[in-house]
């Protein structure tokens, strides 16, 4: 009950709507503190039909965070007072013309000392928006980069997990530690088919006491 109350307050702080207490449930669950902020932002943006605008804001902000050292320093510097960060980000939001919900999120995170969570919040919001469009996010890790043929073959195999109205959004990463095979995460399903996991399994069997 206490958690629900805090969530309602969070939505009210993010939203410019007087009906902020009426939560809009996201199409998919996201967890942790980042998930709670992302859900609150989704609810607030839904009320003003600003989901696409907020998503665009966050994508641009995330790109800037990764490419601009000054922006990273502003967000992460623990010596800068919270009210100074909040004022600076409010000014940035006005100059860049961010949606009101995006600006409210940045100010709220600055005031609560949680700007370090921003990247995770953006990722969680992206997952919600993917589900909003009927997309299922699938992450694949392989020891070597996938070529076009392998990627297409994998996409076709993963479509078996989808509902008729869903599409797949595939992202891939390279992790040489896997040695071979792949690790696949789709929705709430996780499959480890890597050579590294097989070696560990057999090593555990060999070294376990008889």
C-alpha cells in the first residue's frame, strides 16, 4: 500500500494533469527503481498524448549523454548540489524544448539525487514503448558478429515466440567470452546456448565430489 502511494505521488510530480492520481498501466511490466520511474513517466505522458514526443526526447538525451562528456559530468558529479543540477536541467529542457513530462522527470531526478539512474530509466521506458507498438525486444549475444543470413534465420526462428499482432525488435551484441553459440533473451524468456555455459556445466560435473 505504501509503495502504491509513493508511485501515485511520483506520477503526480511528473504529470501536469490534475487527474494524475489515475494511473495509466503500461503494456508491459518493468522492474526496479528505474522501472517505477519509467512507468510513472509513461502514465504522465499518456495523459497528454505525448508518448512519442517523450520517447524522442529521451532518445536524443541518451545519445547526448553517451557522446558529450560535459553532459555526463553534469549528471554524475556528486559535488554539484541537487538544486543547482535541477535548475541547470530545467534550463536545458526549456532551451531544447523538451516535452513537459520529460522536463519534469529530469527536475525530479535531480532533486532526488537519482540522475545516475537516468540511463536505466530511459532503457525501461524504451521497453514500454516497444510493447506499446506491439514489438517484442530480443537481445542476442554471440561470440562473433552475426552476418545477414544468420540474423534473418534467427529472426524467423524467434517469431515462433510471438503473438499474431507482435513484431520482433532484435538487438545483437558480441561477447568473445561465450567462445561459441549464443545467449538469447526474448521477453521474459532466457536461453543460454553458449559453449562457455556448456564447458562450465561439464566442469562442475567433473569437479563435484562423487
